[in-house]
DNA sequence: CTTGACATGAGGTACGTACGTCATTTAGAA
DNA sequence: TTCTAAATGACGTACGTACCTCATGTCAAG
C-alpha cells in the first residue's frame, strides 16, 4: 500500500470525493464542520496531496520569473546560466523559468517593470534589486494579486511576506574581516575597501561586518573609508593610485564589487607586486583565474546554483502553499581559496539514449 | 501548447502510440529502423518524457537505501537527519529513502549486508564504507542486478559505474594546509596531525594534500607523523600529552577525525591555552560550539544536506537513465569560521493549512 | 501457398487528482 | 409543514504515460 489517496481520505472522513476536492482546493460550498472533519481525517491518515498528479490534472505550468539587473557582469552571467540550467532540469516538474531584465538604478521604471509582470500570468517572481520604496510598493502589488515573491541576493527587509534567498551580508563582511585579520599576519599598515557606492545596502552591511571584526582582531591595521568608484574605470584607477601611493603601506584590500577587473589592474599597476592580501566576492571565471595565479587570496562566495534552485523551491512552496525544509534553503557564505576551488569533475550520469 | 506528448511523437514519427511506448520503455518487438525513426522524431520535436505522469502510471515508488557505518558519531547523526528530511520532501516524487547500518570495519559482513539489499526490491544504494575488495565485489553484484550505486562520502575508485558523491579529500587536505600556513602567521614550531588510522584512504589523501601545501608555503613548520588513536580515548590523551609536552612548541593541530571531543580535551589539558591553530572537519554541534568559543579556528565542511540530496538525484538519474546537471552535483569543500557559520534563520514558508 | 515468427496498430484500463454538471439531501426559515 | 438555499453526492472526462490484450500486417522459410 502506497500513500493514502483522496479516495482513502473520503472514506475516512465519511464524505464524498467531491467534498474532498472542494476542501482541498478551497472551493466554496462546504460547511465549516465538514471542512474540519476532512482536516482531521487528513491528519489522521497523514494524507499528502500528490502534486505530480495534481499538476498533471491541472495541466498547468508554473511560470516563474527572475527579475535581474540590466547590466551584465560576470556574476549576473553566472546567475543566468544557473537559471537556464534549472529551467531544463525543472521542465519535468512543470516549472517554467524566465529571466526579465530591469533597470536596477531607476526605481520608478523598475517598479513599472514589476507591475508589467503581474499581467502576464506569472505565478512567482524572484527579484534582485536594491531596496527602494518604489520597488517595495510594486512588490506589495504583486502580493495583492497573489503572486509569490522572493527577494533574490539583495534583501527587501521591508517588503512583507517576501522571503529572502541570499546571504547575510553583515556576516559575509565579518568573514572577510576575519580572513583579512589572519591572512595579514602581524603586519601593520592600511586596508583599503572598494565599492561601487556606499549607498547600497549590501555594501553598508558588508562594511559594517568587516569593521566590527577588524576593530576586534586587527587594531594594528588602519581601515580606510570606502573607496567609491561609481562603476567608472577611470575613477577606479585614480582612487587606487592615490591610495596605494600614500605613506602608510597597504597590506590588505577588500573588493566588494562583483566586477574586479579594473581594480585589480590598478592594484597591479600601482601597488607592490607581493604581499597585499586581496579578498573579493563571488566566484567567477575572473576571480577563479586570479585565485589560481595568486593575485587574489580569498573569495567569498554564495553558490549561484543553490541560490537559483532555492529561490525556485521557495516560490513553488509559496504558490502551492506547502512548506520548505528550512535547512536546505539556507545559503552558505562560502570561502574559496585556491585549494578548494571547484574542479570541473566529469559528468556523473549518462544521457538519455 | 505545452511540451510535446507521446501522441505528438507518434504523429511525427508516423507510428502508433503502442510502438512509441515500446521504444520508450525498451520493450521488444520493434525493428531497429523503427526505433531509429522514433529516436529521430524525439530529437526533432525535442520530446521529453513526463516523469510525473510516467511514475503515476507505473504507480511505482523508488526505493533508495543509504548504507551507513554502524557506529554513531555526530557526523553520521547529521547525515541521518538530512536523510529523514530528504525523505519527507521527496515523498511527493515517489522516492522512498531508508537507512541501513552496516559494520564498517568488517568487510565480509558488510558485503553480506550489501548482498541482502538486492533481495529487498531496492532500486538504488548510496554506500558509505571504506574501500575493500569485498565491498567492491558486492557493489559489482548490485550493479549486475541493475541496482544503481553511489559511493557516498567515501570514494570507491575501483568500483566501476559507481559515481562518487563527496569531496576530493586531497583538495580538502590542501585547503587545511593553506589555512594552517596562513593562520599560523610567521610562527615557527610543530604541527600535529591526528587521525583514527592512517590506513584509511581518506586520511591518506587528506594528509597528502596537507603535506603538499605545508612543504610549499610553510617550511618554517615541522609537520609530525600522523598521530593514530584507533578511536581509543585513552590513547588519544596519551599521544597528545606526549606531543604537546615535547621540546618544539606546537603551533598548529589538524584533527582529521569526525569525533574531536577527546582530542580537544587533551589539547586543553596539556597544551597552552592560547595561540595554537586548530583545524577540524565537519560542522557538527560540537565543532560549531568550539568555533564559537574559539578553541577551533576553522572547520572544513561538506554540506550534509547537499551530499544527501545529490546522492538521491544521481541515483534517480541512474535508475531512470536520465542525466544530471554536473555543476549541481559538485560537492564543495567549504571553509567555516566563526563568522560564516550558518545561523538558524526562521522558516521561510508556511505549512499546509 | 501455407505457416509461423515477428512487427505494428487499435483500444482499453489504470494511476491520483482537477473540475465540471446535475441530482439529491439537509438545514433553517417561513 | 413547506419552501428554498446551501451542502453534498454521483459520475464523467481529462491530464500524460504505462501496460495489457487482441487484431492485423509483413515477410521469409518451408
């Protein structure tokens, strides 16, 4: 005997299949007493709806959308790859994932973009965007229309009923701090922190965590105010040149941006060739290469595949009103050194023949 | 229009549903030319079988077994929890996971245990056991009966057609080496390496990786021969006492065992209270606590939930003869410091009501 | 030409659920 | 009691696939 079915449930609850159906799908026309009788029976025989069969019968596909920033850095690229991959492996489960790009730095237009989604028969949205009042309101509107929402990578702490899939940035900053404190040994000097803009919540949280640990464990080091480059390569070069040529020797650099290309070039151009501990975020082809050649000492990572899959699971759970396994949805703050970089291991299973 | 169905496939291939069925399920009675015609049509319309529907029709449950060592340490406990959890979340997918315990250190009896499994209608087995000829042969026998096998945590490199779900232990050892080299700063002295037995393949690989890095980056440190404690608490205390009271100061300790309780007690009893860098494996309640209180400096981790889920996905893929997404099945070597320890974040989704 | 082996088609039932229609029962008010 | 609306039951069809039976087609050996 397998799991109990709706038939078993009907028998135990002493009602017909039709009533079971009405209760399970929250259709009208059932007395409260009967609803409760059915619910008791559900618990009694530990009934769980067979979602494969349910979806089959509904012949419904879940439409999920990832709303990503419209600029392209390597991190976003990895996310898009992971989404494509997920879309393929989830085709079996009647889940369709698409990507929509939105202007991350224009809250009004972004909010409009979000509003558009609700018209398109979308069932769930994962939003990666800086927190703004406009976005928060747009999320509420989605919520009002019964569309599931997840904050993806960037938290939306003020949007209610929106789960967050991503890392605790303050903890990430602390982790970088700890590594910086330990990797610099007993050296004295200056630590640079670079970011695109200190306006962004992520930057602020990471910086806060970083400072906490530096203050606690590395008072020998002087942590400079964040260097903002506003995404401008010329400015990046300038600020690094200035900082690296100041009196105090630079012993550590924390790169908060996803895109580290310009910064690394500036460091190589103006800094000493050896001995600066450089720590960055996100494992991309570029950061990988730089871990290998030693120009980066550590990279703080959130597993992109995990981020995407977790978001999808959470969205699906919200849509079908089921529960998720909390421990599985926790995104780890990973530390990657040259030694524990993922290798390309050979594919494990065979293809369909 | 959703995905193509068997009907569409039949139309395109110019054959009947019955023939499609025979081809898809490798039933006899179809000419080779016809099989190829169907296969061409599959590619042409990009047909993918709907496994939910297929499983529904089969009304078959997949029986998976995790064969775990019969001793109980915290790591095994975590694995068992993860399996229980997975079993619940996979009930929807008609996957049943059970745990069987086997005598890890008695290859003959373990092999018998494995043989028993094939009688029980088991479809797939994840085996966590040291590599021995007996086990390898038992795995071949499973294989011969068409039962999918995965080597879990401990690799079985000589068992053919057996995938491995776990980490590269040599890389893990290298990672520990790098951390040890950097965390000890400029200090000089001795590094201890403790293991249950240097016989085990895992220990050997980890040690090898560790030594490679120490030789390369920390020649100032003297790495001692591995201290074997054979799982005996008394012996653990003895060897640590002797090592810690020798002439050269101990600056670092690498604990390879899952169970670190005895070792840590000995270190606290006989070593200096401060300044020794201690690195261990696996994130358990105990190692967590010791990261927090500072008596451990770093823990090398493989995500247990990921291990379990990945094994299940790989087994399922083998059984249904489908493919897995390689990047998703790669188990990361994670570094955990106090700062990036997983927090208990509140459950994200609601329960069924 | 017959025979038989094999290849293929046609059609049904089942899996567990969704969802529709229509008939019937029940409860509460008149 | 009688009427009415609400609650419930009975039943059919559908989703995409598996798997069974039986009929029919084809081809080559005898």
